[in-house]
C-alpha cells in the first residue's frame, strides 16, 4: 500500500505552508492574542484562496477535496502558529452536520457564506451539568405553532460571540427511551430574542477562538431550521 501523498496533495500542502508563512505575522498575532480577537483579516484571505471548507463540494463554495487535504492545510497552518491554525480550522465548526443532513436550501444558505468568509458557525452540544456527554440533553425544543421554542443552557461553546448561527442539539421528545433517541439538531441564528451569549473569560490558550456560554430563554425558530429528521439529532 502506497502512503505517499499525491502530487496534488503535495501542492496543497506547499500552498498552505506559503500562505501561513506570508500571512501569519508575529506582531499581529501577539496583538490578537493579547486582545482575545479572532484573526478576521487572515480568515478572509484564507477563504478567498479556498483553504476554508475545501472539503465541501464546489457548488457550496468548497474545493471538492476530502478530509485528508483539509487536514494537510490545518497541519501547515498550526505548524506556523497553532493559535491561528486552530481558529481557522474551527471557524466552520459543526457545519458538516448541514452538509451531511441538511436540505438543499440549508446547504446553500449557510455553507456558501462560510466558505466565502462571510460567516462563522458554532456547535452547541456541551451542557453545564454533564459536559460533552451528548446522550443526555437538558436543553429542550418544543413544537409550537409551526416552529420550535428552545430553552436551556450550553457551555464551553467555541465561536459563540463571533458566529452568525449555532447548531444546537436539543431534546425534542422528553419521553424517549433511551433519551438520545429523542434529540434533534436545530439551527439557531444569533441575535434571536432570548438567545444570550457570553464569553467564559480568560483561558490558558486558544485565545483567538472565543469560548462561550449560551442561554436559551424561549427562543423561537421556524420549523424549517430543523436539520435532518426530528428526533434523529443524535
């Protein structure tokens, strides 16, 4: 079995290396770390050159490559500076759920802005009482007049304060046994009434990607924001 990279993969790796070497300015990064700021300028350029979301199909703004090619880019970015590399690698966090399970309208509406550098996403799964054990969700989403009303709290959520939307794992069937058979993934745009997001504060590292808490207090979203099938979120 041949484990050598193809010439095209080597080219992707080299291009990522050259980009990081040229754009990851040390003084700029130190200033961003000091201020806990997302590297917006670098992110925009990376998107313009196709480094972000390159494993998405071309009709959604990607390059049509696979996870390996995406990994090669992240590796080169982190080799130059892991703070920027991690921030760029998770700027479209959880959006693969849309790619795998969303409908065509959702894919075009939400994935294309991510690859263009016009949007950032968050994935809201972890909860205060049980961490990242996603078999148990206290955040609920109840059907009401053609939409969902969401209540609950998420914590340690990457990108919350800079994201345009979050993909939220909710309990939609309170009587499901086991409980994870009654979970659904619902897209919630930031800025909706009752949706509050706060930074958790000082961290030891990964300071260019904000880590946040999300609180949902009767947040209403249309039923069309359901990703995939109801009760199939897990």
